[in-house]
C-alpha cells in the first residue's frame, strides 16, 4: 500500500477519501457535483489539491454548505 507524504501537493482520490474518512464513490460524487471541490486533471488522472482541500473543508465548515 502506498503512503502519501504529508507534504504532497496532490492527493489521489483514495488518499483524499482516507483523509476525509469518506468512501471513494463519495469523493467521486463531490468531484462531479461540487464545482468548488479542488480537483484537477493531469492527463486522465484526477488529483485533489491538498491545500485546496484544506480550504474547501474550511469553507464547508464556516459557510455551512451541505453536500
């Protein structure tokens, strides 16, 4: 099993799911349905910005938005 370095700038869907304690399908749903979710593509691979994810969590917490 691959471990993600805490300094990694980009997370895989699996890494993000693990950090958020969500299922991979739920993360994919967020990527598809929430335009503010910090996903980007390199080729066909979808990655999540670590810093963007931290900001997104803060916005969800402070803004009271529901997914």
